[in-house]
C-alpha cells in the first residue's frame, strides 16, 4: 500500500528500535527469562484476558528467540523485521504480539484496579462470584 505499508527485509541484532546491537546474546537471555516468567505467571491466573495477554507475549518472545537461534551463531543471531509502516521503525509479527500482549496487560490491570481496588484479575473474579452469591441469597 503506497505511503502506508511496505514489506522490507531488515535484520536487527538488538532489541526494540535496534537498541543494543552489540549484545544479541543479552536479548536472547532476557527472552528466555521472560518466557519462563510468563509460563509461571500463566499458571497462577485463570482469567481469560490475562491468559490471552500472556500468550501473546510468550508467542512473540519465542518467535523472536527462534530467529535469534536459527539466524546466526547460537544466541547471537538477528531477528528478521519486515513490516514497514513508514512512520515507525521496521518490525515483525512477533514484536506486534509482544506489544499487544503488554498493552492488554496494562489496560487490564487498570480495569481490574478500578473494579476491585486490586490489580489481580482473579480477585475480581472472586469478588464477582461473591457478589452473585450474596444477590442470590438476598432473593430468597
């Protein structure tokens, strides 16, 4: 699409906005740590929105890690970016998933904070269930 979207091959040894280009191993290591933390966190939450957001972050992180592992020496490869919106640095679908998941977590935590005074979506679910039980008891 002229002036809006172009597909362009670009490699990125660093992180977002090509920061840290001399340390691709650092980003690979951080990605592994993030992946483990996301999996551990996912087992602690049953909220569907949290699960979706964590899944997006995990999928994006593993997608970029796959690029780093398969496109160069072990853990020193580059991520392939190919989406060029003309007004933003070139990125890939994995980057989009990470940003979307992180954004969903941020928005979700704001909504959960407002509903229950807590950033924990599971507490919101528990509070809602408790409210429903009270309402049912009041109807009797």
